[in-house]
C-alpha cells in the first residue's frame, strides 16, 4: 500500500499491486488494473518510489522459521 494525496488534498492509500500505469499529463494519473483513474498531487517519480519501497518491504521481510 502506498500513501498518496488527491488533488483536493485528501490523503488516500492505494494498493500498489493494483497499479497498472502512472503518467504525468501534467497532473499525475494513477490507473489501476480495473480501469479506475486517480489524480494525485505526487509526481510520477514519487509514486514509483512508493511502489518500490512497498515491494522492498514486502520481499525483504525476514522469514521466521522454527
């Protein structure tokens, strides 16, 4: 999950696994796999970095074995 801000200032959390594309037109548009589009204040680079950080945290989590 990544934290982003809608253009109206509302903070939301987006499931990073559902992001299909991120584009700047000049506003940043996050398109989900279901076709939903979200306009956000963050730049494309900030959204991409959020997804990278999410995936790093997910895949680098230590595996606890008994």
